[in-house]
């Protein structure tokens, strides 16, 4: 029986009191094939924000860390009983760093980032002879651009169209278009379309001033999405604001 891939994410971030600095921690774990592929990203992040006008700010972000990769070739289902002569990868650590820029006002935002700048190469053997080494995979630099704007439809309803694009060498440009709404500063919902690739929807509710809970669904619109092995993916997210000493404000931007 096929086991669906699983992804767990954990993010913790906070401003530094009475300064322009912010810091945080990000942990992402991917489990594919019931343990055949295990990958964990651990990153420390730092930001610095400056005022560029009365109502606009520009933030600079830096991320440093890396990922641990484990790959069990014996657990793979080989095509036509093909024999795979590969050494397993066991918690191989690859360092990396990323950077980004983020500009925003009360209603508009735009950002550009490259989360992983180093292009990590994974080998299929331990040979030091570059002519005899074959690469299993290379993690290329991904560039992301985001932008959006918030409109007041009425005193209780806000509307935010947004755009996300991703560019990476050797692959088509990825474009995500989304439309999100916020009702009475508590209930948010919306949908998104990834050009020629997928559709998604999400809903979230601000339970208390410190707790937000939400659910999202994503499904491929390609031929892969129509197979019996792909029924889409569900995501549950929970946001906790732990420090009461920082006054919480339900942002009219909701970004």
C-alpha cells in the first residue's frame, strides 16, 4: 500500500525589543516513501528593518543553516527488477544560506528572495575522480518574487490579490495567483491557482488574540493529479503568539 508523503514545519520568530532586529528558527521535515527519503532543514534567520518613508519599511533577511538527507535505495521500488548499485545516504549534512528583501506599507508588499544560495550536489559514490562521479541530484538556486495589495470592500471585508513567482534554471517559470479575503478581522479564506499545475484553497480562524488555526487543500491539475496515487494534499496550520509583552494587532494587511 502506498504511503503519502508527509511534511512538518515549525517556525519561531520574534522582534528584538526596542530595536530594528528580528530573529527566528525554521525547521522543515520531509518524509517520502515511509522513510525511504528523509530530509530535515534547520535554519536560523535574522532580519533588519529600516524606514524608507512615513508609512513604508524595507527589511533585509539572512538565513543560515543546512539540511540532513537520508536516502535508502533498498526501499525503492525498482523498474522492471532493475538492480540499483548505490550506497545509501545516511544523515548527510549540506550547509546553506539564503537572503531576501521585503518592502511593505499598510496595504502593499513586495519581496525578492533566494532561500538556498549554495548549489548542493549529491553523489552516487565516494570517488574523488570527477570524471567517474555521477550526480544523483543538484539543488539549484530558486528565486522567489512576491507581491500583493489589500482592498477594503466594506468595513468588515478585506480583499487581497497576490502573486508569487519562482524561477530556477532548467525548469519553467512558476506563477501562483491567489485571492484571499478577511472577514471582521477574524475569519480568512481564499483560493489560489498555480499556472498549468495546481489549484488550492484555505481557510483560517483567529480563535483568540494569540491562537489562529487553519486548513488548506492542494490538488494537481496536471495528468499526475488524475491518477489513483494522487488525491491532493491537506495542510493544517497553527499559529501561536507567545509573548504578551508585545502588543498584538490584527493587521489590516493580513500579510
